[in-house]
C-alpha cells in the first residue's frame, strides 16, 4: 500500500465525497436538531468528520460509516481541543 501524501489526500477526498453524498450534502447534526440556516434552508455540510478519530482508529479512516457530514460550525465543536482547528485535509 503506497504511503505517500498524495495517495492519502486522494483517498481522503474520495471518502469525504462519499460521506457528504450519503448525507445529501446536508449537515447531519443540524438536521438532527432541526436547525436551519439564515435563509430557512437546511444547513449544507462542508466537511466530512471522522466519528472515530484517525489517530486512534487508522483502519477506519476510509470507512464511510465512520464519517459524518457536518457544517463548519458543528465540525469546529467536534474539535474543541484544537481550538476549532482540525487535522483534516478536507475542509
Ligand atoms: Zn451543522
Ligand atoms: Zn473532524
């Protein structure tokens, strides 16, 4: 298995795309709480988040069911320890 950065970026992008697509490109957290954006529309997801973190579960990093489609706001809440920053390639 190649271990170069480009390979992982590509795989991550494919994974993120599948996660977002599965959620219909809507934020799963906002949807769960019935939150809408300022125009009264469902909140769009911009980021695929790992439910189980990559550093602890590297074998799950490309598993679609370990992914969650989130908007920027909800995603930042998932990573308070990094002050809103996150270690994802995909934003
Ligand atoms: Zn959200
Ligand atoms: Zn995340």
